[in-house]
């Protein structure tokens, strides 16, 4: 029992310190704006679905939300020895084409427990400023009574953490504006193509 208490306490303080460190680090370089946060229920299960533009999307989405967001991660990346312990502590859900059923089952379980799950239907970081094809993987998750909220991340293209650099040159001394727009809740039965259009409409 003492060991469990010690492990839980260490985990809690590690996570708090981790987020505080990254918040300070990124806020030196970025200015974050969030629109539509009221569309995310405080207590119900939520599935967040939107575009994938950089390696820091997980941080950008989590920053204004007190509840822990559960993310899916490529199984090959999840197995990286150097970071595997951190991925486990962050309770990420490993997924691959060969083991997607287990990932969908775990995601369904977490939603039934009232948690927040974020999925990037593009399946990978975009290599252009356009939203790529949305895959249907999320459709195989048992959403239960979860609220489905679309989002659009804007302002990250061209940054150090994005694959699409663009042609725009930015002043290194000027903070980059990153805006995330959360749309109103949508039907649980929404298909991938329609979802993609909903997300695109959040781009101003």
C-alpha cells in the first residue's frame, strides 16, 4: 500500500512539473488563443476530432483543458525505448494497422469511463497547409454517450515543429500566434468526409 501511495504521488508531481515546464517553455515563443472552449463539457465523456499539423498538437490541445486528454499514438513510436516510460505514464493508446482493434477497444473503454479522447483522423502530421484525407478509424470506436467536438489548429504551419514550412518568413523575436477553434458538438454518426468538411469550416 505504501509503495502504491508513493508511486501515485510521484506520478502526480511528475506530471504537474512536466506540464509546468512545457507551458513556460512554449509560452516564451508562442501566444495561444482558444475559441469555443464552452463546447467541451466539464464532466461528460468527450471525443475531440480535428486536424494534425505538428509534433506539439498534443500540448496545444491540452493546455487550456484541466481534464487529462487521452491520445492515440503510433505503436512504433510508442515502443521507442527512450520515451516508452513517459508514454505509459501519459496513458497513451498505442495503435497500428495490425492492432487497431485493441486500440479501439481501449478507447471505447476510456470514453465509457467519462474521459476525453483526442483523435487525429488524418493519421499523420500534414505535409501541406491543406487538411488531408480523414480516415474512418474513429468510426469503429464505441462512443457511447460521448460528446463529439471538432477542432481546428491554426498558426502552427511554418514552425519548427511542423512538417509544412511554407514560404512565409517570420521574425524570430515575434511570438507566433496559435489559435484553436472548437466547434459545436456534432452527430456521433458523422462520417469521415463530412467530418473533414466540418473541421475545414472552422478555419477562418
